[in-house]
């Protein structure tokens, strides 16, 4: 039984910062196990946040430069973390930061040059986990369900609440997963207009009231009626959601309240539709930044009713589950095992995805 010592890196659509999780991952009797040993969250500077947020609008040359700059920055942060850790790290598994995601056009791009990351950190790197699946006609997302299947199989549903919401579950012996829709992206957009990074524990949202007209417009968005597999991202948010926020006359508190109710209605609809009705007490594991929002979680439990229990784990797992799963995906890549599931992405086949880079001294 060999234990992999991996540093997992994750940067999500909510642009909070870089999540780093040093994990031990091992397989025993056919079951994968993990231990999160150490973590860090590196906040983005305002300049870096704007640079990443606007990456989609950059020229090809400037986008290429950002890819390099961000890869070096990831390497620098990784090296600082590893030096302070004073423990052996076998390799780094990096999600990067998604700048473009249009799988219907065969396009997905994760910023963070793997070779420059490896050179700067002085460690082997596995990265670019989405491109191969898109080339196989898949959505390239969501990827976390492989971790849900292998590490969190005791839960009926795994819900991740980052910038967007995605859910995964087993159905007829296959893992199914898709992006439900919104989570923190609209909430953070609204609080940033108020000069706040986020709405701590949902206090501001709790003080608001429902804007029925906005709720109806949100629930009527065409994306929600699309069949899975499906995925969405920042482009959808900017084109479909931002105009609704900007056109609204509601107070910021009312906007936050309404978006949380909208999010929870869509999540509850997805979970209840796929619930195994022969099972009386299903469990839903909630992770990602949204799980730290008490009002979000209370509202979700109300919408789900008594048949599905929302389980909120410890704060380390809430914040670093995605970084952990990319560490696992890196392990599976190096073992030559499938780490992206066609039942989730709609690809023509399962795949062992990820590019491997070794440090080169220059």
C-alpha cells in the first residue's frame, strides 16, 4: 500500500483566491482513502483578481502572457507552501483557473502554464484535466464527481457550492453529475458592489425579502430546462445574470435573499427529482464556500424538506474538497486510471486525463 503525498491546487469561478491542500492519498482493499494534512488559502490581489476575471476579453497574445505569469505565480505560492511545510511532496496537481469554457465549441482553457509551474516550484506537476474530455465531445465538467464516487460514496448526493452549483449522485450504477446553475457568483457580485468580499454567514441576505418578479425571471432561464450532461460558467453569468441584477430596482439585501431562494429552489428540484424514493432518509453532503453561509444552508434544508438531510462537514473539507479531489485526479492520472467519467460529462468514453510536467532547470 503506497501513500501519495500531493499538493492539490484549486482556483474557482468565484475568484476568492487559490486553495492549497497537502493531502495523503492511498488505496486499501480497493477503496481510496485520504487525509488532508495542511491547507492554505492565498487571497488574490485586486490586480490579480481583475486580470483573471477579464482573461476572457484579452487578446491571444495577452492571454498567453497571463497563462505564463499565472503558472509562475502558482509555482511561487506552491514553493513557499512546501518550504514551510517541511514535508515530502511527491507532486503538485493543479486545476488552474478557467478562463474560457465553451465545450459546445470544443473550447476550454485553464490558465497556469504547467511547465513554468513545475520549473518554479521544483516539483512534478499534473494539470489541464479538462481538455482531453472536451476533445472526446464531453463537457469537460464537472470533474469533482470522480472524488465523490471514490471518497464520499456514503452520501446519496454531493453538492458543491462554489461560484456555481453542481451536484453528483449514483443512478442505475453510474455516476451522474452536472452544473445545476448559480451559487456564490451572484452573491459575491452583489456584495462586491457594497465593498464587501462576501456576505458573512448570510447575515445581509437574511435581512432581505423576496423579489417575486426577479425570482420568476431567474427560474425561467433556458439553461435550467436543458437536459444533463451540462455545464456552465462565467460567460453564462455575465450574459444572462448580470443584466438582471443591473436592471433590478431591489435593494442589495433583497437581491441576496432572492438569489439564495432561487439557488435553493433549483438545487432542491434537482435533488428531489433524483431521490431514491425507496430510501426514507437520504443524505446530501454540502461543500464549497456556500456551505459556510448559514442562511443558504437553512433555506436549502427548508426547500428539500425532511426526506433529504443536508450534511455540512468540518470547515477544512468544506473549503478544500475540490483541491483534495484534484490531488486524487493527479494520483489516478499517474496510475494510468480513468479520472474523468463519460456518464458525468457526456464524452464518448471515460478518460485518464491530465498533462504531466517535470521541472527543468533554466
